[in-house]
């Protein structure tokens, strides 16, 4: 056992004690706790039912359960559920520290039980009528997340943030684009609608000039806050000085002019606009490309900004791309920063992107700023004191060796400056699927995307506007999805209540995962030395959080394709195989690929050099598939299990992993199949 | 008790016995059954954990649970869960026959337990690596649904159907549009890509002519099957006669020319196309308008086809709209038929729409055909024999008085002719949220919407195509969402296994709901007579399935606004109020509105006449809100509870409902507040 290892083990002990009650545990150590809670609240549900019109008596008679047909059905049910439970024995043991694969870990007991109980009540958070309790909780979850990021959430704050759950980060990302598009192209519709009905409200908007005096470029480059203010100015003027018929006619004209009505094609054609661009780092999740397709914006307008040697968005490249768009008078719908990439857990410099935004805003060029923190969002809790203030960098660094780097610290600190954030409670919130979330800095954006459904949202006879907090209870009007499980909201809400989103709550648990990653990273040098002459190991990108990848190449091999065969053969040992018992697996990991098409040249040079691969074998279009490849297959480790540092025999699971990897490497080397293409 | 009532009660007895074991029940009659199953399989899960590397020992020590800090956390957890359970006492009693509101009922025990158990394992159906068991089950669910609709699902069938779960019907509807758009504009991209690289594959496609010889209009009007065949023809020719570099160059050129790449704006501009239209009946769910916005197609291009006096799409109007599009050379992306509208449960004449499609196809004009069966999809099981064949109309009609009408019967019969279907297991499948589904007649459509994610979907070194059944296991590549709960798949799968999708399985349960609706409908005459002189009652649209609406107007009132005030006051008695105990409610219903803007004139005339309302008080823009309204507020009843026909005191809950409604009506009439605007 290395010194470093025992050091960190002892340093982590209080935190390990801290997490003991929260999970069922790798050996179901807390099984009684879980069962007691489930049974107690299952019965509570049953007796709740019995308290609703008890005078009605029984619909299923007391004797019914003895009837042969009833018993037969019961037996079939049990057999089918037994079959389910038996099949699930082939499920992936996400809960165990030997699982270091995808972004799924054990479940926090409070969230899990909340989910199970609430499922019995089956509320539908599409509207308050179907979820009087959990819908309010969902909005509170939105506030908890917003507060963690540093957004204002008081009703009298302006802007005031809001957030809600989605089925996952993918849908939250779509919502970001949808929100930006709705607001960004509103000004032009407003102007066109006014022209249509011959209405000019007088001086309005940030420049306090006639609506008709704004140029298209000016309207396209209003910030979200300015667009909201402009709309209010116009509405105020209209209400004060004009009769209702004009109001109706004007509202209808604006609606007809909106991009939602005309479609992107109709709108861009009408205003002779170049399609807007969305800029993401080349390490962004594939849902961004999918979103551009789904929303009809087109992947050709998704600009992938190159990354630096930390796999973070390179600000100089971002600047170039923004300059290019500005010169071409092309609106930038959004720049998307990653807070924890799916592949490497790396963090884009959100602060630098926000600086860039501010500077351009100063000269009348706007860009929406969204952060895809599906993975890393909850790590903000590590930086947040229980009183809501932000920890100093030194305070955060206590107990770590590298974390947080300056960039990482400043990136998290800059979150309150962005327009919206995606975060996945079903990842580092340790709650069951499905639970993603979308959080927006200014809740007034919902006015731009509202839907109406006669059967869900009462039109009312009232003309006085209701408080925003109240209208948000018609949640289905403001989100991409419709029906949605209140049980997910309950799970996240209860989790946030018992493990608050600060450094003494959830942050304490998450620190363990970052520490595990540091120890993994620091021990790579040892394992490199141990495997010298057999394989070369390389960590392509220094970890920013709790994910780490590893390239592994036979010592004398120079062919990218051969390395891929070798690495795949290694990975085969840590791969989930549905047809074999999970018990045969010692460790379970995941993989990713570095693509020739997206990896910057200098990064490719560095990584190929470290692995002693011939650059000529790493090509966009391989000519000789036996030697050449368009990607590098690498091992990927998600270190989110809290028990990684406290393995059997007083050694960490990371040490055990290295031992095991050595055996596998020897095995695959000896087999030699990887040599043949 | 009326004769009709006792008749049906006794007629329903065997079916009522049949459903007894399936639900927890209105008084939690089957509480022991549920608890036993949950505890048994909860333990099975715990001991599964203990069988994964038992040699590792315990991570949470046996003594840990006695430590004060542990006990403290445990107490906080319990307190918080108690708070949750206490709050949920204000949840909506969906499970009870006194709940006739939204489309939510009690949960089938097998699906519920499957959901709870599987949540412990928390599989993620984004890919097989995270869900070795439940992903396969999700695809099987897709097949079960496809088979129920009458699609072919054998691997060697061409086309072969597929389906998968979504978070709900809304997302399934988006997928329908997304699929149509992807396939429909592929031909043009293929032709443009070929032109780009100077490649002509020779005679291809349905006309077996040069690709370049197809006109844009021809390519835009290829069916899904023809587009798939065209793509195959081209690929086959390319592989057989050309070297790999051309293949890569051509593939890249086609990709760049696709609407997914160019965006809708860029694509339509480039090809000088009018934006495509989507036709839905004016009774369609609001998610269709939302979908047009989200996908960037624009609500201006969503054509709302008028309905007939059964609230079904009027085929003559459909024909007019299709003619108009054809004359303008505007592609019709899709016609969407409703199989059970959200507001009235009415069924569009799918057969007539399909006939229309076939006829136009004959002259080279294509329209995608999607059925939004979020509500009514499962009713297909009533028509399906266990052997898979379709019941004759007379057989289905046994035990009913009206159901199925000719239109309804033929509409369900025509399902195999459509391109895709939306269905919500979390509605008439009686499983917990979230569970929607999208089913497509031809699974090869997935080739057109595929995504690639390096870290999830291994690029492999292989060049030989894998069988479709296998590639579908990379589910995340082919769907709109990303991470998704395997627990939902387990719930639906187990439900379908124990209650097969035919007239002897789930259909038997659903028949009870349709029968309840018929009895409700038939008893309206009685209640009209009873309330004569007090209020006028009117069922605006004869029910097609198990939903029924009721307009109620004070006897002498002629003002739409006053009727709305009255009806809202009545509804206030059956409305969920989050701040009051649910126990105070006798019945819980829902409401909807008939909008002046979408209700056809002749329908408005008929309904206003029946209620003796002054047509002048029903206006698009009310001038005097005290008298005039732009909508009619009506009561809506979803009759999906199996125990509606077997209420207390040997009377149905429908009889109890009428008694109660009479009291409420008298109460509100006496109050008189509805008279004042």
C-alpha cells in the first residue's frame, strides 16, 4: 500500500462515517432501515385510502381473495414478478464501488423511499389539479437548485429565477434552446405586429426610443432582461392609452409574427436573417447536436469551439468564432459552457465566457449563455456555505491536492452570471431516474413560451394578472413535456431537505468522489512504472472533477487500430454482458473515444506522443483498417461511489483496480489477438 | 334505482370479479397482497447486493447504525419522510370511483410492484450497457403495442414495426413529427449530395429512374417505405460499384444537405420550398401546437381541420384542406388522427383518412399518417382476440348498447394502415408516470434520425452491418430523450404479460369503463327530466369511448358568461383544493372549455340551442364580459375506474353522482352569485 493511499484513507474517515446512513450500501448493510421505512409508509398510504369515504365500504369483498380465480391471478402475478426479480439479477451493480462505469451510483435512501412512496399516490406534475403537493415541491426544487447556483429566488427580486424537473438533461438542453429562441426573436415580432396594426407605443426599451426606430440587429441583440422590459413597456403603454380592441388586435398580430407561428423558415425568410448559431465546446454532449436537429436549427449552425489541453473550451477560439459571427451579422443564439463534460468531467471557463458576453453586450451584441451542468451542477454544493455564501478557494481546497484549480473555482463562481443551467439530479443527486432539471435566471421567460390547454388551464373570467408564483402552478404551460411524475419531484425535494446543497450537506458526500479521482490520478505514475515494458498508460486530460480516462497501448505498438483492438480487449473484461451473471465481473467500467474529427491537432500530437503511436495511423478516413483508425478507444472511469477509498483489506478499491488491470493487461498481451486486424 | 342500472350491474358482475385482484382497491382492500410482494422483492434485491463480491465484507460496519450521528441522520430521514407522507394526504384520490376527473386511475398491482422493485436497481434504458434487462423489455413492449395495433413485428416482415417508451404522449407526438421530417426531406438531400460529388447510381427508387431525374415534388412525395427503399438502392449501387472514398464523400455530402444539418430555414430556402403543413382535427391535444413551435415548423402551418357533430375530424374538410395544399404544391408532412380526444374521448375516422391517403398516393401525393392514441390506444385490446385476429363488430358490441359505432369500429380496424401511433401506458395502461410510447410501422425509419455518442455507442472496428434488432439496443441513438427509467419499461412489460393486450386481458377491464360511460350517457335523460325547471343539461358530443362532458345552464339563463359562472361554481364543489383535506370532497371531476375560436358554427348553434343560450353572448372578443364569453365552461368526466358500476347501497357511483349533482345545482342556484358578472 502506498503512503498516499493510507494518508487519504485516514483523512476521509469522518466523511466516510458521514455517508454511512445515506445509502442501502454495497452489501445492503442498511436493509432493515430501508425496509422499515418502505413498509411504514406503504401502510400509511393504504390507510389513507381507507379514510376516503369509509362509508362506501368495500369494493373488493373480504372473501374475494379466497376465490379460486383470485388466487389464480395472484399466483400469476407473483410468478411474473418473480420472473422480473430473477431477470434483474442481471442488472448492473451501479451501487458498488467496483462499478466505475457510467454516471450512475447508489441511491440515497431518503430520495429512494420518497420516490417509492409517492409512486403509490402517482401525482402528475403537469398541473396542480393532478398534484396539489408535489407540484409545489417541484418548484421548490427549482428554487433550491437556483439558490445553489447563486441566482436570486425571492419573489421581489428582479430577475427572479425558477426551475423545474425534466425527464433528463437532454430535454433540459432542448428547453434552453427553445427558451432562447422564443425570447431572442420576440423583439422583431413585436415590431412587426405594431407595424401591422399601425400602433407605436412611444419611447420604449433600453434605448427609450420608438419601437419602429429599432433596427433588426438591435432587436436581435437585446438581452433576455431587456426583451422582457421592452414587452412590459409596450403592454403598459397599450393598457394605459388604448381601448381593448386594439389590445386584442395587436396581441393577435404579434402572435402571428412570432417565430413560433411562422416557423424558423418563415421567420428567417421574412426578416432576411441568417440562421442563428449555437456555440458549444467540442467536448459537449451529443444532445446538443440532437437538439439542433430536433428544433430545426440545423447542426450546420452548431459551432464546435476547440478545446485546450485540459479539454476545456479554448477562449481564444471562442473569441474568433464570435468575431466571425459578428462580422457576418449572424446572431449567436447561445454559447453553451460545459460544467463537467460527460466524457472527462472537465469544466469550461464559464467566467471567461461570461466576460466575453459582457464585453460584447457593451457594444450591442448579445449572446445567450447556458451551462450544461448535467454532470457537474451538484458539485456547486462543495463551494457553497450553509449560509448561502461562496467559500474561498483555499477553504474549498482543504483536503484536496489539486481541486479546485483556478479555472474550476472561477467557473463555479461565475454561475450566477449565466442565463440558464441544466442539471441532472439522477446523476450526482443520487436519485432514481428520471430526474433532470432546467433552471433559468429570469422566470419571466415563461411568458414567451406559454401554452394554453382548455381542459387543464382554466381561462378564467378574470382579467387581472395573477402572481407569477401562482401561474407557475400551471406547469405544463411552460415546459416542453406534458404529464410528468410527481414522484420524481418528491425524491429530489426530500433529498435536498435532508442533504442540503452546501458543503456540509451533499457537498460533503461529493468531496469524497473528487478525492477518489485525485487519488486515482496521482497513482497513475506508480502504475505506469509498474507496467513499464508492457504497456504505456496515459491520462489524456487531467481531471477537473471526478471522472478520469485512461489510454492504454502495448509498449511497442505504433498503430492506432491495434491499440484500439488491445484496449477493447481489455475493456471486454470490464464490460456488462447481459447474458452472464454479474458476479463474474471484478470491475465494471465504461469507455469513450477520442475522435480524429474533433480532437484538436495539438492535443492529438500530445496524446499520440505519450502513447508512442504513429500519427499517420490516426486518420479521418482510414485506408487500412487493420492499422489505421479514426478514433482512439480509451477507458473511462466515473468515480461517484463514496466507498472507493475504503476497500477490503484496508486498501482502496483504486489499488484493487490497478492490481486487477495489471492481470488483465498481461492476459490480453499474452493472448495477442489484438495484433491481427 | 333505474332498471337500466340494475341490468348493467348484474351484467358486469363477472367482469367486476375479474378485476378484483388487480388493484390495491378503493379501500386498500388488497393491502396485504401489495405489501407481501413489495417486501419479498425488496429483500430479494438486498440479498442480490450481498451476492456481488461477498468477499469484500461490509463497507458500513455492523456497529455503525448504533453511532449517535447515524441515529441522528436516521431520525431526520424518518422525520422528513413522515412529512412527505403527511403532505401526500392532500394528494388526489385518483384510485377511487368518486374520482372522475383527469386521465388517471388506480394502478395495476403487477405494474406498480414492477416499478417499485425495478427502481431499486435503477436501470437506465438509454443503452444496453446501463440496462441489460429492461432495455430488451422496452423493445418487447414496443412489439406488444405494435402487435395490438396490427403491425407486423417479425424480423423478416417488411416493414417490421418497432416502438419504445417516452416520458409521455407529448414527447411521442414530437417524435412523430421529427420522424416524418427526417424521412420526408431525405430524398432531396440524397439527390443534392449525389449532384455535389458527381455520382449517379443509375435507375433507383419506385420509378426506377436516374436519381437526378426525380423532380423535387416527386422526392417530397415519396412514402416512408419508398424513401427507405430508395436509400437502400443507392447504397447497394455505391457499395457494389464504387471505392470507399466515394462512399465517404457521398455520405458526408448527403449529411450536409439534410434538413437536420441545414435547419428548416436553410433547407426550405435552398430548395425554394413552401413550409410543410401538418393537419390535425380541431379537437387535437395542445401538444400538437407545442410540437410545431418546438420543432420550428410554426403553428401557422398547423391546419386545424373542422370536426363534425361527433367531435370527429370531418373528412370533407380534410379533403378540402388536402386539395388546397396539393394545388399550392405544399407538402403535407402529416395528418394526425385522434383516437380518443383528451376532452371528449372521441375517435377520428382513421379509415377514411387512410383512404384519402391511399387515393392521393395513387397520384403521387404523399401524406404521413399518425394517430394520437395517447388516450384510446389501449382500447384496441377490446377489439383484438387472444389469437391476434380482429373481432367482428357484433362480437365487440356484446354487452354494450352503443359501442362500437361503425366509425369507431372501422377506425380501430384501420390502425395497421397508419405510419405511427402515440399511446400512453400511464393512462389506460394503469401504470405509474412516466410512461408514454411511440410506435412506428417501419422500424427502418431509425436510420434517418440516428445519433452517435462516442461514450455510449461504440463505433466498433467492424464494417459489417449488425442486425436491426441488435442496433436498437443502442436506444438513445434513435429517440428524442436520453437517459430514461428502465423501471417504466418493467412496469409496462409486466402489466402486458399478466394482462395481455386482447379482449380477454386488459380489454376485459377496459370494457367496464366504456360500459360505465354508456350508462352515464343513457341516464342523462333521467336527470334532465329530474332537473327540469332548474337547469338544462346537455352532452355536447355523444361519447365514443369512456369520456363524457356535460354542459349545465340555469333554466332561464341566456348568457354564456353567466352560464360559465354557474358551471364554475358547480365545478368548485368537485375541484381539488390543495389546502383542504380531500375527505371533504364527495366527487372530484374536471372541466374543459368549448372555444368560440375552434368550435364550428353548426356545432355552436346546436349546443347553444340545446342550452337556450343567446348566440350573441358567445363571441371571439367579448365586449361585455359580464354577459359575453369566448368559451363555454363544461364539466368533464373521465370514467376509467372499474368500480363505477358497483357503488355502495347496491347503486352505481353514477347514480350517486346524479344525486350529488342535484344537491350542488340547487345550492349554487340558491346562492345566486352566478347572476352577477
